[in-house]
C-alpha cells in the first residue's frame, strides 16, 4: 500500500541558505532590468523573460514529479490562471519595466519596494477594516520616503523628477498587491499556479509584441538579459524562496531576509549600472524600509 509522503522537514540552516540565495539573486535584477532595457523595449524584455520563466517552471515541475498537476489542470484552474496571469506577470511587469525604462534604476527600485504598504492599504479596503495606529505610523514613514525619492529631494515642492515614471512605479505596487490578495484564495499548488500564469501570459505578450511592442528581433544582449531576468527574477528564485519558507522553523525570521535585497540592489546599481547614488535615494529608501519594518514587527507580535 502506498503511504502519504512525510510532511516537509524543518531545517533552519537550509532555510537561511535558500533565503539568502533568493535575496542575493533578487538583489541583482534591478541592474539587469536597467541594462537590458538599453537593448530592448519593456514589452520585448517581458516577453522573452516570461518565455524563459515558463520553460524553467515546467522543467522544475517535471523534476519534482508534479508535471501531472499542470497537465491535468481543471478548466477552473486555467480560468483562474488567465485572470491572475493578466495581472501578474503581464500588468505588473509591464508597469515595472516601463518605470525602470523612464526612471533611474535606484528610484524605480525604491518606489517599487513600497508594495507591502500598498498590500496593507488594499487589504484594509477589501476587509473593510480601518488600519490601526501602528499601520498609520508605518505608512506615514514609508510615504515620506516615497515622497523624498519621487521629488528627488525637493520635498517641499509638488514637482516630480518624472511624474509618469513615478506613477508607473507606484501603479506596479497596486498590481502586485492585487495579485497577492487574489492569490491568497488560490487553491492551486504555488509552483503549478505560477507555471499556469506564465503559460497564459506568454501568448498574450507575443500578440502585444507583434502589434506594438517593437517586434521580436532583438540583439544578443537583450536576449541574455531577458533570460537572466526570466530565470532569476521570475522563475528559480521564487522556488528558492518557497523552499526557504518550507524549511523555516520561523517563517517570519526568514521573511526579514528580504529587507537585505533593496540595500544590496542599490549598491549593485551604483557599481554595475554606473548610476551615482542620489542623496534623495539614500534618505528615502531607509524611510521606506523603516516603515515596512514597523509594519512587519506589528504583524509578528500579532502572531506571537
């Protein structure tokens, strides 16, 4: 008689190793976005990155012996994939890459990293629950940082360095928060869900590229950069993060590793892309992170 597989084991060392690997890879993608966008349009970058990610995720499912879950997906699971896939990866990454295309990478990074705050705000609306005092304090600190980055330090003005770029970056946080909230009720296994979402997204993006995305012909730098983004922003790194949470004895502690990513990414953008670090970014990003830490600390206390 076949027995059920044992529950996943907890191993703090493996959790930290997987978590740090994921954070290290995520820290590189801001630079990869900016460098690749020198050779491709945002839509071209997203199409090739999504294609690579879809292939890798299917291979990962096959290696895990879970490809049957993908093949035997119910019509309902594919309908859900069609809906969620249009939000993330299609809308989210189009907005994000368009923001990176217009803004300095350090500004797009800092603004996009405010997505947990947007998640809290939208979650409060969905649950019809007014944010608590700590959430309001955290949000105020976070948005002070956003204002500092968006105005490039001219905080007493209403002038943004690139209003459209700032709007695109903040809109990407809305798309991510919507996909996160919708994904909470998703019954599909996480890697299967992500694979289905990307398999739906690829043909949609192909149509967009063909119609108004600049065409399919790109140079080798664009292909290499897109492949890197597809592998290490969208594909393998997500699986590493899931493994980190699976092995963790304290998932909240592993989650805190994610705060290392924007700091490391900022300095990689300076070293690899060659952007001089702006005083407004060096002031604004710590405020954004401080607000998120306050919000996260409140969440851990609530679970304790």
